[in-house]
C-alpha cells in the first residue's frame, strides 16, 4: 500500500505542477502580447518622428532655396546700384526709377493702364 500511496502522491504532485504550468501559459502569452504591442507602438512613434523630420527638412530646404534666390537678386540689384553710384548709366537709373517706381512716362509716350 505504501507503494500505491507514494505513486498517488507523485501523480497528484505532477498533476498540480501541470495545472500550475497551464495556468501560467496564458499569462506568458499575455506578457508577450503586451511587450509586442509596446514595441510596435515605439516603432510606430519612431516612424512618425522620422516622417515629421523629413517634412521639416524639406520645408527648411525650400526656405533656404528661396532665401538664396532672394540673395542673388539683391546682389544683382546691388551691382546695378553700385554702377549707377559710380556715375555709369546714371541717366538710365533715373529713368528706370521714374518709370517703374513713380509711374512717369516720356511726354511723347501714351500710357495705358490695365486693371
């Protein structure tokens, strides 16, 4: 009988160990799912951050290109003004300023304004 008692104790302890293991399996899967969701969220946030940085970089490059274009235009205008201030083409400068900025015309010209 001792033998049967020991066998039944072993069997019951084995069954209880199996039950504990089976109870722990859903918990392990749950932990893996939570970790997976956390990693997926972190990856998603990283991808969004990279996309935002690329968009910001594109806007910055466009702004830089616009500033460089304006700089070239101002450099050309500066060269023209320097040539006028040196006495070269001074009459041309006065005429251009009168026509473009002040709206004047030669007496022999007819001015048509289109709105």
